[in-house]
C-alpha cells in the first residue's frame, strides 16, 4: 500500500521561501508519478507540479512556473517542492499525490490528471502573509 507523508509547511512572509517534502513508501520509488496539488478554502484542488521518479520528467502548473521547483532524492524516497518568491495567493493546503498506473504523469489537463492520482498524503498547510 502506497503511503505518502508530507512535511515542511508553515507560515512565511511574501517573498519568502519554503521547501515541502514528501516521503513515499510501499512501491518501488523509481516507478512513481508523484506530484503536488494545493487547495485553498472554497477553491478547487489545483495542480502545482509533477515528477516521474524514473526519468525525472517534470511539469508545472501556471502558478508555479518560474518560482517552484520539484525534485527527488532517490536515497530518501523523497520528493521536494522548493517554493520561492511566495505570494499570499499561494496560501493553501498542499498535498502530495502519487499514481502507479500505466499512463503518463500528466493526462490532457490538470483536472483529468488529478483523477489519476489515487494516493494522497494528509496535507501540509502553507500560509503566506503580505
């Protein structure tokens, strides 16, 4: 059974940085699609970044491009989300998600991709103050 454990959230002022971590277990680490999604109160869950842990392929949501970086540490079975130049609108619960299915990490759109991710962590809160 795949398990995901996030950490690293917190409160930061606008312009600051945070690094989120997601430790994955229960499946060979090199065969995951792993990603970060976020959800603010009253809003739909939004895709932030995805990575294929086998070949390092990555993609980013529009809100993350140029500011966030997703990376992996195979020795620690961990995926990171480095978030720089944070804005108040980045405030949300951030979730690590995984799928192990026979399809790509990103399927047509972020909403369709989100449906493929069957495994979710408990979330870590990020709050950015102005």
